[in-house]
C-alpha cells in the first residue's frame, strides 16, 4: 500500500485514479462530527457543498440539517458542526445533511476514486484497519485545511493514520506522509494544545466554541470506520 498526503485539498488531482482510496480529514470539525453522528446512531450523513442545496435536500428527505459557515450554524439549521451536539437523543435513527466551509468541499474533490472515507483523530486506527481490510493499494490522505491554507490539526491526524498503517505493516509512505507523521509524533502528548494553536482551532476559539477541541483531540475515542456509499452518504463500515 502506497500512502500519500495532500497537505491542502487544492493538491487533490482534478481526476482521481480509479485505484485511489481517498481519506478526507477535517479534524476541526467536519469529519469528527460525521464520525460522532454515526457513533450516536445517525442513519447516515450526506455531505453537501452549498447551504441552499443542503436546505433543499433536508426538506425533501426529512433529514436533520446541520453545518456551519464562519464556524456557526446558518439560520434555521437544526444543528451546527459541534461533534458533542450529535447525541443519541438528537439524531439516532435520523439521516443528517451536513454542509461545512471546508470538510464537505474536500469530499466533493475526492469523488471518482475507488472509495471516499471520513477520518479524524477519533477514528484513526479504525480507519487504518478498514483500509487494510478493504485491500486498498493507493491511499491519499486529504487534509481539508482552512480557507485554502494548511491546518496543522488535519496534517497531524493524517500522520496518525499513516503511523497506524505503518504499524499494521501495510504502508509505504510518501514524503507527505512522513512529514505528517513527524508532526503527529511531535505533538501526540498535547493534541489539544496543537489544535488550539492551529489555524482551524484559532478560528473556532474566536467564535466561542473552544470546548469542541476536547472532542476533536480524542484519539481512537470512536472506533468506527466511515465510508461514502453509492447514494452519497457516509455510513459505518
């Protein structure tokens, strides 16, 4: 298995090869939220790029409408993008439509390959094991970033997943994966500190949602691998 990292989503090729398994990473907060919603029993999470498209899809399907712009939920949304808000009481058995500034955009860039996975610190090892079990040969870990810039939280999570793949004996890392793994190793004992210093984390602190960083920094807290299905929704594997 060859493992490479796109340090920002703009580095994702315009057309992914059919053999590429893309893993979208938006630690703060979209992919952490996707995993949290599914762990709480959500029926599926459909990522959508545009706010109005999300409104229309949720209305047509009876799904919960969730997401953010500028870190905060748009008017009329049922939920924002805080992973801790996706509890069993609120979303068990319900489909969710999610639109975010960076993460759901990154998902759209990755369509057309072999598979699209959603990962963060919370499900790093589960994702690595699922990639191995799926027989993936080419893996691209895609860091969503923040507003087109690199976000250290996403890069470190990519390094965590690349490290797990290496421990499983399955990975031949490219240079991007080596850089990401080195960042994770440097901060693995203070991930919340890294998140608070990252571009994404600082933006979250500015809108008063710093408490979300506790959820985003928990490594392997939700051992659930998550993959996009043919209908365009993330579901557990």
